[in-house]
C-alpha cells in the first residue's frame, strides 16, 4: 500500500487537496481525526488528549486502508500530532513518536500557508503563526528523512504539483516490483 499524506500548518487547504487527489486517483482518503475529536469534545484539545487523538488517527488510517487497493491519500497523520503536541505542550508521548517511525508515509505533500486563513473555533486558532508552524513541519520532515514535496500556488497548481509527485511515486513503485 502506498500512502500519501497532505501535511502542513492549519488552514492550508489540506482537506480540499486530499479529497481532490483521492477522487482523481479513485481511492479512499483519510480525514484528520483531530478535527472530529475537537468537534465531539466541544473544546480545544489539551495535552491529555494527545494520546486519544493519536490512537484515533491510527484507527481511522487502518480502517480506510482496508478499503484501498494500492494507494491511500491522507489528510494528515501522526507527524501532525507530534508537531502540534510539541509546539502547544512542549512534549509528545514517546510511543506516538515511536509509532510514527514505523508508519511514515511514502510521500508527504507539504501544503504552503499562502492560502487565506479561515477561523474555525477550537480547531484553528493561530492564523498569525502559520509561517512558524510551516517551518516546524518542514523541519520535522527533514529531520526524519521523510520524502516530501512542497505544494504552492493556486488550487489547480497545487493539484498538478501533487499529482505529478504521486505519479512519479507510483511509477517508481511499479518499476521496483
């Protein structure tokens, strides 16, 4: 199973891009579990919620992967859990980092923060700090040696850049079979 994760700071068009890519490739997509968690909780997450969010993200990924044949598109993964936990709380449960090492995606699409920020209650609260968060996401990808492509520009441009990167990944995988 080839996994592609759209990642980056809040409100960078990740969900829109993940849905569009899944439709383009005719494959399932995995929504961001933290969004569902915050909605159901009715309040912003706290450090004690990190483990539940990580477990929920893993379960959601696994359930959607069961319905995919060769490609799974994800709107975030445990990398986001780690980055946000460290940023907001100064720490992240060690097991989340450990699991991320074994579940890193085949490709990350790092969505740039150039799109307009839209407030979203307890989910999005730092529109003025997206550039700072983007640096943290890029650093996390580089430090872990994860393959990534930066996605910028208009919605159409972002889709073209992402699809070209996925097509290359799929071609590499077919060649190595």
